[in-house]
C-alpha cells in the first residue's frame, strides 16, 4: 500500500522557519521524482519544488526560490522541505507528491491528478 505521510507543519511567526517531512512507503522511492505543493483556502494548488531521484536536480517556483530548500534521504525514503523567512502568505496546506518523472503542469496550474502519488497534507500557519 502506497503512503505519503507529511509532518512538521504548525504555527510559526513571520520570519520563522519550519522543516516539513514526507515519509514514503509502498513504492520504489529512489526511482521517483518528489514534489512539494501547497493549497491555501479557496485557492488552487501551487507547485513549490521538485527533486529527482538522485537528489542532484532541484527546481523551485520563483516565489520560494532562496527561501525554501527541497532535499531527500533515500535511505529513509523521506523528502524534506526546509522553509525559511516564512511570510503570512505562505500559510496553506502543504502536500508532497511523487511521480516517475518531472510533472509538467498546464497553464491553469497543477492538479492532484497530475501525480501518481499524493499525501494527506500538513497545515502551515504563519501568523504573529
């Protein structure tokens, strides 16, 4: 049974940091591109970052570049998202997702159905 279980979310003050984790099981983790996305209430999904199976190719959305860092530990079948300099507008449900390839999104934005595997999400709230 495939599972992606996110953790590490919570309430943080503006300017603070959080590290999200996503533990994977039930599939060959190291063969999959892993991604982080988020969704704020009433909004569509935002793609944040991708990392390839070896961890040597990383891609970021412009609005998180320099603040967020994606990484993975294949021995632990876990992907991480280090988030620094958090802003109130970063408040959202954060999801990890997996696929055998880098997923291309259409112009209207990403969809859960674009990905083979999808987690349940972890809530991040940035507020003073």
